[in-house]
């Protein structure tokens, strides 16, 4: 996985859906996630790196609405729909991702 990320020929994209989920989990009263840095620092990293921030397009919503229900997590379903509609690969260890017509890198 690290080789894929560090390969200069690959464009690294992070979905706004991932950042939305991150913000929700960091800000929850149950503190479902600790990442050791602030969201502001995440934002600065993205701004200062070659990582592209990807918005959710309407085509993705159409794909999402037609997606088989192999996976129940709404954020993961958005990521899967983005991969399909934008023809992208995804890095994930989630076993349910392989049920969809996307390239999953583990």
C-alpha cells in the first residue's frame, strides 16, 4: 500500500466524505476516533501536499442510489460510489468493498 501512495505516477485523492466522517467521529461525545492532530492540521496538510480533495458530484449520488446493498456504512457506500463514478481505485482493508466493481488496494 505504501508503494502505491509514494509512487509519483499515482494521483492521491481524498474524498470530502472521508473528512466529513473524520469530523463526526472526532467531534462525537463518545470520541470514537483519536488521530493525534486537529482537523485544521489535516486541512493544512492537504493544502500543502499533492493530495487532491474530491467533492461529491451529482453523478456519484445517482450511482449511490443504484448501488447494491452489500455494505451498510453510508460513508463507505459514498466512497464506493465515487470510485465507480470517477473510475478510481481505493485503499481499504474492508472486505465488503470487494463485492463492488472497483479496484481495492490492501
